[in-house]
C-alpha cells in the first residue's frame, strides 16, 4: 500500500503549521470583506445539493496546502483501491465494498474467487420480491392475515442506519408500521411487543455475526413471545434474518430460505445499502429504496472522479483535518433543519467515532496527532434552545454542519420559511458574531443606556466560528442517499490522511468480552 504515511512527516503538514498562524489571526468577516466572490468560490453543486463551505477559516492557499496533503498521503491510490475491492481493511484482511452495494454497473470485482456483482444483484432481487409480497399482502401470517408490523431486531450498524432512514423518510412510507428493537433493556422490548399482534408481525433479525448478545437475547425473547400464541411451523412466516452466519441463523430456528445475505467485505456500519436495508425497503417500497441507493451512487461517482478542489467529501474531510489537527478542535456538531432527521446524529456518531476513533496507525505505531472528533447535534431549531449557546459563545470552537431543504414535504410554507430563516441565520451569526460597537448601538437604540456598562460584554459575540451548509431542494430518498454517502467518504478520506484503518473496531470488542465473562 502506498498510503502508509504519517501525515505529520509531510512537507504540506509543515506548511500548514506555518500557514495556520496567519489564518488564526484572521476573522472570517475580514475574509468576506476582502473576497467579493468568496461565497461563489467556496460553493460546490452536485445535482440538487448546494454545498457552501465559505464560512470556514480558510483561504485559497489553505485549500492548496490541504490538497497537497492528500497527494502526499496517497489519497488517489486509496480511492482507487477502495472501489476496486483491494483489501484495504488491513487488520482484518478484508475489502471494503459498501460502494458496490449501490453500484448498478456490471463491474467485474472478484473477492476470494467470487464475482460479487451477481451476488449483489440477487440480494437486491430478493429484497425487492420480498418487499412486494409483504406490502401487497400476498404474504400471509400463520392465521392467513397480512403483515401489518415489521420489527427490526439488531444493534449498532444493524440498527442505526435503517432506523434513521425509516424515520427520515416517513413521508414516503406505505401501510406498514416499522419498529426497532436494539437495546438489551427488556422494558423496551416488552413496550414494543405489548402493542403487537403475533398474527400480523414480521421480525427481521439483523446481525452480521449472529453472535451479538443483545440481538440474540432480544430475538429469543421475541420468538418466545410469538410461540406463546403460535406453533413452531409458523416461525417461517414471521421470522427472517439478515446475516453472514447462515449456520447460526438456522440453529436459531429461522428457515434457510428466509436468510438475506451479508458479506465480510461490507462493514456493519456501512451495511444499510444491502440486506440490512430490508426494513427500509419494506417501509417505503423497493423503488424508493433503489432511489436511495442511486443517490449514494451519484456521491460515489463524484468522489471517485472529481478533482479534489471540487470534490465535496474530500473538502469536508480536509476542513475537519484542518480544525482537528491545527486548531485543535475536539468536536463537530451536525444540525439538520428537518425534524425527521433527528436520528442522523446517532447514525453519524457510529459512522465517525467507531471508524476513526483510533490511536494506532496502519503501520501499528502509536499516533502522535489527534484523530477523530466527538460528533453531536440534533435537529434545528430545537438545538438552538439547548446547546447552541455553547457553540455561539463558549470557549471552544466547534465546527458545524447545517443541513437544510428549500421545500417542505407537506407544503406548509409558513412554517418552512421560519425554519429556513433560522437555518441561514445560525450560520451567519456564528460567522459574523456581534461587535462591541453593534451591541452598543443596539442597546442605545432600545433605550437601555443605563444597562450598557453592565451588560455590554455579555452581549458581544466574537463570531469567527466555522460552518458548512448543505442545502438540498427536498428531503427525498435519493438526496438522503447522497448525503450519507458523502459523509462516508469524508470518514474514508480522513482515515487515509490520518493513516488509520477506519474499518475495524477492536475497541468495542474488549467491553463485549468483559460483559460476557462477568
Ligand atoms: O458494537 C460493535 C459492532 O460490531 C458494530 O460494529 C456492529 O455494527 C454491531 O456490533 C452489530 O454487530 P452484528 O451485526 O454482528 O450483530
């Protein structure tokens, strides 16, 4: 591999260190004043997405140095290897091919002697056929009634993705109700089951390994609950599995023909584009699910084929590296201005923090520089009435991602105008802040003369706080697929620059072992 490079040993890293001292003392307002076309210069368009990164503490020179860093750390070769299915997950000796799950060409990728595209095609067909049968009521439960409720049992990558997407795309949903059981908390399991009828419920047990204690315990509880009313032969009408461990699924009692495949060349947190997305396909129909895959595929092609100065996920990653390693920021906040995207943050937490929470590089050496960030956030405007105070006036600089949509789904233009006014205002306030002079004038105008001396320092905002804005026309399956894939490629690019393997997760295994032994 030609990308086993400690980034701190590169020429561009040295240049960035010196350059940082210039940028650190420059206010974003100055940059906007000096550069009349800054907004246009730092905005990229990809189909329905406008990505505005002008409110970042960068100049054109910063970008050049950061792009040099990608060249010196071998990003181009790494991207090529990713898409070709090279075993870039070096600690587990596995390829990383979630991109293949949303590829509709017929690439000849061979993994360990098997062409994977026919396998992907056949899994897609299985998902499409099954979704059609359930939605159209052709598939009947053990007493002849159609299925009304779907329960996805899984955790981590086998839960967070489908749960987030099903909630986010609620507008597109059909007659089925979808539920998610993940936590080992029995109260949560019973709360879900208490509203369900075994005759009309379908359980999807999702576990790549089929050894995860939470999922197996929850699945067993659900099976026992089901068997209080139904007989063993009824299981095949009500239990299906998504897994790569066929033997364990069959041992659990699920019919072999009810297994949807997973493969070791797709990591759990990258898996909802395949069979793990079954609950998505059931909730919104296969056509919408495929639109979701197509959106992601558009982001893949953009990532693979676009020069880095115009490449959205590469820029996203570079900005994050710039803040993490030079400004020493520790956190990033994600703020979707759509209530239905509330679970996006939990999803991104796993994607970023399980992937890049590493302190040993690809060569097995301890790392001397910071990798990863704490990801947090929630939907706007709710966030504005909670933690945004910290982001506006706290002592830490926390780069923000604002995500918004110009059109509302249900057509309430009055609400949507207020929502979007807040979307624009927040990033503007973070950038511009409010100077002493402005506060003074404002208080004078309001007749607060007496209070000026007491309150003025508290009302001053320094501004100069960075953010990106992602603006789509509408929250559609296609656009959402694109957005998530852009974040995935951000994770990948960061991992290459930081010289870490973003695709293993040994850190979570230790706790699992200890819990088993206690
Ligand atoms: O928590 C660790 C983890 O391995 C995640 O990476 C994964 O998404 C989750 O557990 C679930 O694993 P499985 O699908 O094998 O049950």
